[in-house]
């Protein structure tokens, strides 16, 4: 099967591309920077695009089995510390997602043999921030910046459904990998022996191991009955304090040094919401569909990541 991945040189895209290539699928990665091929399987084809149109790659969609749309500017920015959400950054975050989605719709519209499925990326930020109640896929969206961004992000590719293309929306939680995302940043204070909760530690942290992120996406591609929104987060959702305790055990470091929430808010502004607030998003529909998690619990998942450097 031919699978096209937009944003395929990012953390999720690389892992997914390599997994598919390992099983001898034809994988085409679209990237605005074709030099960012490090870590990709040698059989993966990298095609340049402008992130806005189907020019130069749209013909590849004709006869493809699946498109996975992961494209969009990083919410937290590249590297450490995270980049503040200035007015200009917010604009780029939203526009990069909407432009990529429009390009995907353009390509599918032009295809004679349309793909069987489109996997549309999103995030649990769709729901806004909540307390400790379980948040399933039928919960209403929130009204903060992340929630409004996710609502627009999801809606932009909705037109493909009228073309007969099955569309799956993946609302990903906190992605756990030592190669990027939030884990390397969360681990810094623990490695320095000053790890602990953020604020009161009650904020919920829906997380998912990188292998389950890839596994769930592939499961949803391969399941003809799958459509609509799915929370991609592990069954065991932890509070920030609980996650800190687990990280302390994994890194064999203390975990009793709290950091006041206002410190993050002063340092990162509105972006601090990523660590100081959360929602208890649970994978109800994914489990009902039959997906079996490789890492349903946090401590074994984090130990495996740290030991194997995934």
C-alpha cells in the first residue's frame, strides 16, 4: 500500500514512516525541508512541498491507500526552552495546519482513484482544560487557544468525506519519546535532582508511548470501520504529581521538589498551559474498536523508553 505522510520528518512521522517501510509498504514523506532525512528508512521517499498546495506531489495521491496528515508548526517550538506564544507564533501555528489541510483536500479532489482513508492529526487540547473527570471523544470542545486551533484543524479536511474517503481524527495526548516531545524537557529537573510536581500537581496528563502512537495510527488505517475522532492516549491517565513520582523512580532521583505554576507562567506565558493544566482524556473509542495497547501503564512505558532510547 502507498502511504503519504505530510509532516513526515517530525517525531511521529519518522516513527510511522519507518514502521510502514519495515513492513514493505511504499512510503512517501512530504517535507518543506528535504534535507531532514536523518533517521528515515532508506526506502522512504522524501518529496518537497510548500506546505500550502498540492503542487509537485498531488499526482502521488492517485491510487494511494492512505494519507496521514501530521503537518503543522510545533506547538512548543523546537528545542528547549519552549517558544512563547506570541501573536505571530499563534498565527503561524494555526495557518500551517489549515494550509496543509487545504492542500490535502486539493490533492484528493484532483485524484481519480482516491485514497481509502485520511488520518487527520489533532490533539487532546481539543477539549480544553478540565479536572479529573474522564473525557471521551463525544465531549464538547474547549474555548482556549489550543482548543480553537484543534477545532479548525479537524474541520479543514472534512470535505473529503463527501468524496467517499474515510476520515479518522487522531487526538493525541502527551507523546512520550526520548527523541523529542515533552519527555526530554520533563526529565531535566529529575536528572538535576530537583524533580517534582508542577503547581499543585493535580492537573491530568494524558500520555502515550511513541510505539502505541504508531500502532494506533496503523490500526486505524487498517480498520475499515474506523472513522471519526479517537483519543490517542494510554488507558492509565496520571496526574502531574503521579507522573513526577513515576519519573523519579525511572530516573532513580528524588521527586519531591515542587515548582510553583507561576514560575512557568512567568517564563513561558500562555504556553505554560501545556504543563500547568490538562484534561483526563481516555481512549474509549480506540479500545472499543479493539486496539491492544503495548504500554497501557506509565512506569513500564517510561522505563522502556529510557532504557532503549526510543
